């Protein structure tokens, strides 16, 4: 796991200030209703390390691991006592919590929100990957239905998460024109691979909510960003079946001058640094490639 951190999985030290790659996303997130207190640079950095480590391992994160990460990444570290104190303080402030059976911490919804808004480093996607995506998009037919199906399938394959593509359907009647929406959902079985969804009752609730197409259309429609991406984390989602989930959404072209919305949906423990630019780049390529 430490080797993967050194290859760029983790955000840079002291990432309390947004890097240039994050600036375009400011203002387009679905903010948590609970106010976020400003953290010190050290607290922000430790919170980032905890979220990164939990995303990587799906295991509660202890102070020893954080101390080791600093030593491996930066050849220096805060003392174990300092890390323990700051992690305790972050828990008091509502950014971290811990399972009853573990001394390690995991992020709360507020912790994920702070991480996404203030501490996230976006990955640079390989040119080879983007070139492959472009070629696959060029091979899609002109029908909106086929575009939605292929794009949803492509997103699931690239992300390992559930993908959703919402697009308008216009029906011309004798007296008027009716506009409705169609929704494509791909990769629902991917959620069964996630450690946090081994509880069958939890999975059933998620699947049942995803099957309610009318409610899903209304939910996604209410979160269409004007630009950039929008992210709903945990209890920022109204449906309690989705309180353990995150949705990242953005606008996209689905051909013939038709604009839709595509989204990635999965556990809160998402690789935000990779999935946000992935969604943005696929949207950009769709707007460029599709007629």
C-alpha cells in the first residue's frame, strides 16, 4: 500500500490550499448542511492522509500508519503523540469517527466533504487512456439510446463504479411536444465488490432505490450542475438508502445537439482524485466527438 502512495495515489503534503487543478470545481459541489470549521494546516494535512489511507485500504486508520506515511513520503514526520492528538481533535470537530471495535478512525461525511473541497489533488489521466476513450466514442452510432448505453458501459469499465446516463426524450404529439427523460444505469453489481457493502440488507436498499426510475430521474435532474461537476456525499443525498454512497455528476452531449447528464455512483470511499477528472474528460470528449 505504501508503494502505491508514493506513485501519486495520495495528495501532496499540506494540501490545505486547492491546487490549480481543483479551482474549476469550486462552487459546483453540493455542500453539506453542517458548517465546516477552518482547520489548521497540520489538521488539514492529517485529515487528507487519513482519507487517502481509508480510500486505499477500507480499514480504520491509526496514528501509527499516518506517522509512517509522513516518514515514507516526506522523510520527516509529526510525532506519534501529535498525530494522535490531532486525530482526536478532528474527531471532536466531526471530521473523523471510529468504529466501536477499533482504535482507528474513518472519515465522516463532513471529513469527505472537507477533503474534496480543500485537500484533493486530481490525477493526470494517461494520454493513452484518453486516446482509447476518444476512439470508442467515435465508434458509437448516432442514436441517443445507443450513445447512452455505450457511454454508461464505458464509464463503468473505466471507474469500477455504477454509472448513470440521463438524457431527454422528446415526443411530438398532434397538439403539443412532450419532453420526458430516460435513464440508463450500468454496473450495479460492482457495488457487491465493495467491502462496505457486504451487508445484504444494505445492498438490497441501494438496489431498490436504484430501481425506482422515476425517483432516480428526479434526483439526478435536481443535481445537474451548470458547469463543472457536482458531488453528493452520504447524507447530502435525501434517500437514506444512499447515505453510504457518493454521486459525482456532470453535463454531457449525447448527440444530435442533445445534452444529458452522466454520473458515477458508489461508496463514499471513492477515488475522487481519479474519478472527477475521468468524468470531466469523458464529458469533454463527448462534446467534441459526438455530432
